[in-house]
């Protein structure tokens, strides 16, 4: 049995679907059963609960051999994931596949990367065979700017000319399924990227092609980006680390392109153009109210 945590998140959902495609037995650990059923029907077994609930975690781990560890960016993430690792060490889990970040480092000034780094360190010391997947910037992060693209034809970000090897979470899911069900990966750390490092100006070009309208990339400063996120309803505690990530992206931390996705799955990673086409409806301008009447 394969347990996937965070199974209705963008990466977790991709993992569940990829495992099911491989014919694996899947148990999805979720908070909302109805939401989970709407995404993968009855194909996966559900374990309903919260990572903060030790009893629910124990029940979810019963009979599980492999865990794919995924979850939301939350200050409690370290406690949640290390708690599951500790519980897994007592229940016979033989492998944990940890979804991590391209830069995972304990003590990083970027909170998200610090959390991943601390969890990775705990996992390595747990005694459980593990595979760590360090993924580059998710293409789905672009969806946060879909409203401005749709309404204004503008893509805002403090990215300047940063080259970013963005990856589609569906490819992360495919790799996770491959290493969860395959052999010879324990103890390895893999860096997963898309097929090329692109700038936000190139992103705007691909969105324009996908939506058949002009899309302009607008570079904004860090302070303006933070204020914009807060004005849109994002807490400052979440906005500030995101802006800090862009600062590191401008330094080139995510410009490296690897061939790992194709090497492990047999298929090349999806291109930005494919992602843009697949999500064109989200970025397309909305029809005017009352149009055609």
C-alpha cells in the first residue's frame, strides 16, 4: 500500500493519479473526503484526518509500505512531517519519498526552504530508506497571477530577467510514482526541473499564444510585490517569503536544467507552452457581462 499525504494538493493529486496509472494500491490522506472523491473518485482508498492528529496518522499508516510525503507550506509543516516520519519508523514503512524544494537548507532565510531542509535532515536520521525529490519552481505558481492576466493582460512579478527551470507538478507526480514503485532509488536525492529555464517575459509570450491576446510582463519591486500580495488577501507572513524566493531566483538558484524527469519516467517534462495551453481558460479574458445582448 502507498500512502500519499496532502493528496488533494497540486503535487499530491499528481502523485495519486500517477500511482493509480501504474496500478498501485493508493491510500490518500486527506482532510476533506468529498473534495478527494471529486478529484479521484473511488480509485484510491481514503484516510481522513489531519497530520497534527497522531491517532489519525497512525491509522493512515496501518499496512503501508511506502509513503509519499507532501503537504502545504505552513509554519507547522516541520512538526507535521517529522511527526509522520517518527510514526512511520514504528510501523514497518520501508520507504519514504519526500517532495522537497530545489533549495532546501536548514536555517535558510526563506522559511519554506528552511522547513524542507529541517524535514530532510530528520528523514535522513530516521533510519527509514528515503528518496528526496527537490523540485524547481512549480508552473502552477503562475496561476496566482491569472486574474491580472485575464483582466489586464499583464503578468506581474519581481522576477526581472531571472531564468527559472519551471516544472509542471504533473511531472513531479510521475517521478514520485516511479521511485515509489521502483527499486534502486533509496538514499538518492534527485533534482527535478522542466525542459528549459525561462524568463517571465517568455512566460508572458507563451500565455499570449495560448490565449490569443497580448500579455505583457511587468517587473515590480520587492516592496510593491509584497504590498500587492497583502492587498490581494495573502498574509504578510506568507507574502514575504515568496518575495524572498524571487530574490534568490534573480540570483540564478533555479536556472539549472536537469534530465532527471525523462531519465526516471521515460518521458520528457512538459514544456511551458504545454502548461499554458492546458490552462488557457484560466488566463483568458472573461467575457463581458451582458455581451451579445
